[in-house]
C-alpha cells in the first residue's frame, strides 16, 4: 500500500464507523420513540379507562352520601359495592409500568401523578372509611328519652376515631399534590375532591370530638351546668347576633334537662364594667363589659362567652361550666330532624318558617316583654323535643355539620383541657393568632339599635393578588350589603332606636380583620374613600367602616389587605352568620413558589 493510499483507507474506515454509529443511534432513537409512542398510547388508553371509572365513582360517591344521610342503609350497601368496583378499577388503571413512566414525563407527568393520587384517595375512602361509617351505629350520639347511653357512646368513639384517621390521611395526601401546572379538567377535579374531603373530614372530626367529649360534658364524672344562649341575627353582632335570651342546662350521668331561663335585658348593666381584654376595649370601649347584649362585639367567642357567664353569675348566683350559643337558623335546622314543634300560646314552629317567625313576625305582633317570653319558650320547646323525641341520628349529624360549618353553633368550656380539645375549630369560635391559610374576617355589628339585620343580604368576594418581593400577597376584598327592608309598615320594636337617622336605614359597623400578621391598606365605599376606625386583635389588624343601607339600597365596601409572608395562592373568608346565607366567592392564584 502506497503512502498516498493509507490516509484514504483510514478516512474510509472512519466514515464506516461513523455511519455504523449513526445507524445504531437512529435505530436506538427509533426503538425509544416507538416505545414512547406505544407507552403514550397505552397511557392514553389507560387514562381514558381511569377517567371513565373516576366519573362513575364520583357519581356513586354522591349517591352514597345522600343514602347515608337519608338512613337508607340497604341501598347504601349496594352503592358502596359498586363504588368499590369503580374505584378499584381506576386505581388499577393508573398502577401499571406505563403509567409509572408517564408520571415522570416532562409535560404530562404532573397530570398523570395527580390522577393517580385522586384514584388512590377515592379507593381508600371506598374501602376503609365508608364501610366503617356504614357499620357505625350513630344512634349513640343521640339521646333516647332525654338520656345518652354513655357506654354505647364510648364504643362509638373508637370506631369514629378510626374513620377520622383514614379521612385525615387521605386529606393530607391530596393536599400535597401541586395544582398549578395541571390541565384545567384535572385541576378542577382535584379541587372538587379536596372540597368534598374537607367537608367529610369536618363531619368525622365533629362526630369524633362529640363521641370523646360528650361523656364528661354530660356529667358522667359529675354534674355539669351550661348556659344555652340564643343569638338574635336580627340585631347583628360579630359572632352572629345580640344575645337575647338564655337558659341553664343541667347535665348529670348523660341526662340533660332545661332549668332556669332569662333574658339579657333582665341582667341590666354593669358598673363598673367587667374587665375586658385591652385590644377589645380599644376597639369597642367599655361596651362589652357593661351590656350583656354587647359582649360579642368581638368575634372571639371565648371572650364573649366568659363575659356573659360572669354577668349571669353576678346577677343570679348561678355558676356554669360552659356556654353554648345557637341562633334561630340552627333551630330551623333542628326542626328538619324533629318535625314541627308546638310552642304553648303561640304558632307552631317548623323548619321552613322558623327564621321568619322568630326574627320578623314576632316583632310585628308582640311587645318587648312578650317577645322575650316567646323566644325563651320557643328555645325550650325545640330543645325539649330534640332531647325526648327519637331523632334520626344521620339526619341530625348532617344538620349539626351544616350548623358548625356556618359557625352557628359555638361552645366554650371553662375547663382549659376541654377547650384545648376544640382548638381553633369552627365550633370553638376562636379567632386564631396564626393562619395555615391566609384568612380575612368580615364581621358585622348593628349600629342602628334596631332589628333590621333580618333584611340584610350580604355578599363577599375575595381575590388573591400577585406575589410581592417581600413575600406577602395583596388580597382584594369586596363586601356588598343590600337591604330588602320595606320603606314603611314596620313596627316600633323592629325600628328600635333609629340611630342612623332614618328609622328604616340599617347602620352596620363592618369590621375587616386582616390575615394573622397582616395589615389593612385602604378602603373605598361605593368608590369613594371612607374613614376607618382601626385597631388590632389577636395579631390581626382591624379596620371598621360605618355603612348605612337604606331600604332597597346596596352599598359596596372595597378593601385591600396584606397577608404575612406566605407562598399560598389560596385564602379563606370568616363571616358573621346572618339570617340568610352570604353569597361568597374566593378567586385563587398560583402559589408563589411556582
């Protein structure tokens, strides 16, 4: 071989090696591409299967919920079997190797992982939580002939605790699934499922707490006494309404009876004022410590309950172990479980008309003394019926769940160890000093000295804004109050003191509480700047606006608030319970770490 041929041969061998490597690379790419296409096709097919099973499972879960609440155990068992079949199929469809590979893909991976978590969550509930709920005899939570069977209740407590743990574990696993990069259909499905599980968790938590706490609360370890107070939503206060009437409940060895009854008006006024927390006094002066009707100008129920307890004790000598607050809307819910109730000397109460009868009609036809007598008689009649009548426990639990979610049932115990068990739950009515999710409070207090709160129709929209360089987020709040009051024809007891000038105008102090560690920036009423009273309570800045709403008029308050440092793209509203439900909307945003 000549010297000139050697370089040409070396170049030829090099070209052959490069072509061979290229062929192998192309072949490898073809194989990988084919596998990816097959895998994508397989995952797509399995995804279609999973979607069909999940849609079926969601429908069956809703049916099961209705059947459980309705007490239709036989149909519920059949529905549960079908639900388990569909949830198991969805779980299996998202468990094969192709799906595992797809979950690690750069674009669709988050969606496939979320679908997998949704499938697991529904299947866990179908196989662990729901069967236990169907087996659990909830009748142990309801008194029979005025008495709770404590031994039965303690057995029930063990079963409910296991159910609540399962629901809580499912809730925690779904909370870890990031939502911001998901396609809209999967994000909506995940959000809806989280909401349903949140409701289920609240329900099982309430039942679990009730089963654990009811024995000591109902006097198993010794007699107890409580104040049952009625909040009047026609004259608004931050926790719901002015406390108009009270009754003393006696509990002993699981048996409950109603004793002495009275009114706030009969308690009079207190001079010198009772001691109140400094922050509350700076916001409302001495009013909460002077007048029983003003103890709940603060939304922090433990403060209000303790003040009212002290007032009753000073005037009557009766010491109690706690305070239970309800409103006429709660009574209307209870009437769904008990049926209509006769009130001696008055019209019967039923679930459809109780709120109007108690908060509107009674003021039109009765004088002040007769109103007080009627309110105490109505509360006694409803609770006496509840304690003595055989009430469907599943219906009662549903009613209880709704009332607690709306913050219409509040309880405070004088015993710190019991109060700690309730923590920051809705039933405790505690204004937390820390937020897990930024929470904005909107609390209403009547400034008219009238009963016009019955006619207010409130709404609130909260929008989460952009992430700021300092780690905070700005939230935009929009509160609208609309009055449905007539322009004439209301009785003097409805119009009251008429402190707004026009007796038909409802004057309302709207207090906006920032998230814990946050602040209130500015406010506008109907587009114009408005003067604000300000202060703080429990690490929250408070801004209060005076909003006068005439008959047929709507007023809109827009407020900008800042959170503390947070990455959350969600927020929550805490609202004063009113005679009619609020219309609300919370517009979320991506989390700041996305």
